[in-house]
């Protein structure tokens, strides 16, 4: 019973806490860089999943695939976020998309 309690105490409560397999796990971008108005997902790069999940064909391997297979770290995450308004999309939703009414000669 006491060993079970010790095992529970050793487990981190936060699922994104420091992990020995990933030395940067649990680190936040704001701990290393001055950040401005970034979403939480940019502040916690270890939340991103699915990197290097399947083996690619070496015949078609490119340098972009090598770069993209590596998970993000606190040093590769953006430090600023400038969101855009949805004014243009909202206007299209109200009046509809443009439709071409010219003469169609296709069969």
C-alpha cells in the first residue's frame, strides 16, 4: 500500500510535465523569449503531436520532409501572434460568393 502511494506521488499531475525522454518537454516559449499575445498552443510546443509518425519512401525523401518530421521546440515557435479580423468572410457569408453570370458555351 505504501509503495503504491509512493508511485502515485512520483507521477506528474500535469500530462505535459517534464519527460526524461524529451528534455524540452514541459518548457514554455515565454520562459526563454519575450512573447507578445501568443495562443497557449504556441507557448507549449510539446502539445503538438504526430511528428515522425510514419516511415516515408526514401526515394521521394526531401529536405523539407526531414525538417517537418521534427517536433517543434521552444526555439522554433513564434514569439508574436497577430490575428486578423473575419470582416471579409463575414460579409461573404451575408451576401454570398461571387457568381459568374456570363454566357456558358460548354456542353
